């Protein structure tokens, strides 16, 4: 290679020019090139730093009482119903005490509390392991409201998030879900074969100023609000009642609290 | 140069065969697509952005909408004229362009663009899925 003083100086000069021009290119390349259009939150949208949920399990005696709540979610989000348990898609579902709280090993438990049905769903953890596992950032912790949400367009179906989630809150679409949706809600999309899905804390309803479908259907047994607003309904309940969370010792900081 | 005729003959055959797609399809070009605007879209008069922009850039706009809605929780679009729309393919776009087969599919089929929008988003113009 020709390494005369002249050519070396030329090389450095060109490099400096290239580096200096980068901001200019960036300015042209941004998507805000159409300066006049912009995006906003709806006027009615509910806002919070971190959405959280308190489920008063004392208000549920049998699994039948949970049915309308689960049904409301299934209908709102086009959840398919599969016969084969391996293909099951779950956003919110019913489970028993020992499955919901495997790390509460107290013996001689109150029989009543032990036999209650427990509603479980995505905990929208403050420190979500699923988001760390996702190689495409299809699932992420949304800065604006703390919801652990999915961009289904980006999901490549690797299922790392399912392995990472300690709560089993995620389901994989092994089959095309469309033919298995009992009643299609035409205002909400379905999913396709090969993507993972889970509860989204009804982000689409919050944007319209509505509470999540399960909260609405629970007739007061589930309360939803901002965890970091000391005046919120959720914080009031947390102050006044003893609550537990699922697998708290793992440090994922679940945002779904249970009054037992 | 005794093989001149073979070489030239071979070349000619090669060129004719090589150009097969061109002369075979000569004059058979598919007619340009003609997407039909629905009555609702005609009545509205204009889309969320100028027609030329939508024709060329709708896929980019949809991508920006998606990012804003899912990632930034901002679901309202305000266009340069200051008009506000809810960003939703299923509930805003398809509300006016209510016949996918006569609108979207026309150009997509012509250009052999295989979009995966409809794997998840529901084409409301059809009856039950």
C-alpha cells in the first residue's frame, strides 16, 4: 500500500469528513422527516407509571364465579379454545392454591383459603425475565405504563420467553388459532400460527379510557390502578389488607397482588 | 474459421432460447390494477395523508403507526392538516376501505406482494371467518 505522507493525510481527511457528515445523514434518515404529522395519546386514555392489579380472592368461592371473568377476556381478545391441552392458549385462567403459590409452604393451612379458586394471569413484572430472554424485543416492558406487552409482528416464535417466565403466563400458537375462536371480536386482531401470546393488561381498552375486561367483569373483586400513585385504589387496598404475590422470592416483582 | 456457421448458428439458437420469456409473453401484459374506492372512502374525499403519499408510502406509515401504538402507547394520529385519527388498521383503515378484495388485493396481487397483515388482522368485509 502507498503510505506516503500525502495519502495518509488524505485518508484521515476523508475519514474526518465522513464522521462529521453523520449527523446530517441521521437528520435525513429519521422517520420524523414528515415534520407535520405526529402521534399522541388519546384524550380519554388512562395513564399510570406502573399498572397493577389487586385480586380479592376472598370474594370467590367456586370456579364458576371466575367463569364470566375469563370469558370476558377470551371474547375481547379472540382467544381460541382447543380440545388438546398442549395447544391451549391462556391469558387469564383459574388454578388452585398450591399451583398459584408453590413457595408458600405453610402447613395446616386454612382449608377455606386452600380450596378457593385463584385467578392467574401475566404479572406484568417490574423486572420481567421474559423481556430479557426475547432476542427480537418482540416482548418488552413499556416505559410509559409498565405493561409487559408484545409486538406480535416481531415475534419469531422461539419461545425463549415461555422458558423464562416463571408463571407460565405465555402460550404458543402451535396451530392457526382462527378456526378455533368461538366468537370473533372483529374490533381486535387474532394471532397467527407460530407466535407467543399473553395478557396485555387490556392496553387497547386503557387507551380508550376503559378498565381491563376482567376488572369490569369481576364486579369489584379485581381492582386496577397505578402502583406508584399513593392515592390510587390499588394502593389503598394494599395499605388496608395483607397481600401476597406469586413466587415473590424470584425477584421479578410481580404487579398482581392477592388478598387472601 | 471453418466453424463460423456453427458458432453463429449456435449463438442464434442460444439468444432465441435465452430471450424465451420476452418473446413468449409479448403482448400479454396483465392490465394495470384498478383498485376500487368504496362509497365510504369516496364520501370521505381524502385519506389520512394525501393520496400520492398513501399510494407510495402506506406501508411505511402503517409501520410507524404500529410502533407508536404498541411501543409508545400513543394511539392517535394527527396529520399535517391537524385532523385526528385513531391508528388502527382494522378499525380505521378498514372502516373506509371496507372491501379488501376490491382495494388492497388489487395492487398487491398485481405486484405479487404477499402481505401478512391478514394472518392476524380481520378483514371485516368478509362474513364469518
